[in-house]
């Protein structure tokens, strides 16, 4: 029972939790980017353009973030760098497109934003390609 309420955490537990977070958040964001990637030609002209850089450019940037950066996060490769476009993309959805409404169907981008902020702050953990490169 003491162990249940203990605040002691091992490095291995933190690394395992970060691995689960990377695989879950990255694995769930990849299909969003992939669906946009395969329908780019048909949907790019009507895609949201909150920064006024062109709807095709906006869609290309969010595809890069959601698909390609999502893959990097799952692999644990360039994790902190790959989380930045995702934070920008999710922040844009939460605060510009959904106008800060954090409830209902708008909760998903808020959860993704939180996950990618954690990965930016903590890094990928021990079970990652980043750790192998860093050695």
C-alpha cells in the first residue's frame, strides 16, 4: 500500500511513460496527416488559411506537421524539433480556428497540444533513436 502512494519514480518508469506518450500521440496524429495527404489535390483550395499564406500552403504545412513530424515522434528521432510544428499546428487549431473553445469536439487538439508540449519539455526518453544518436 505504501508503494501505491509513493512519489518516488525511477528513470526507467519515466522513459517507459515517454515511450507510451510518443507512440500514442504520434500514432494518433499520423492518420490525420495521411488523410489530408491523400486528398491534397481535392481539398487544398478549401482548406482553412488562418495565417493568410494560402490555403494550399497551410494544408501542406499541417500535412508536414501531422504526418511527417508524427512519424519522427513515434520513432523518437529529432523529437523536440518535430514537436514544434505540431505545437504550432495544434495551437492554431485551438486558439485561432476553435477560438479557445476547449470543450466538446474541440478537446482532441487540446489533448494533442498538451502531449506535444510535454515531449518538447522532456524529450523522447531512453527508448528512442535520439538517445542512440546522442551516445
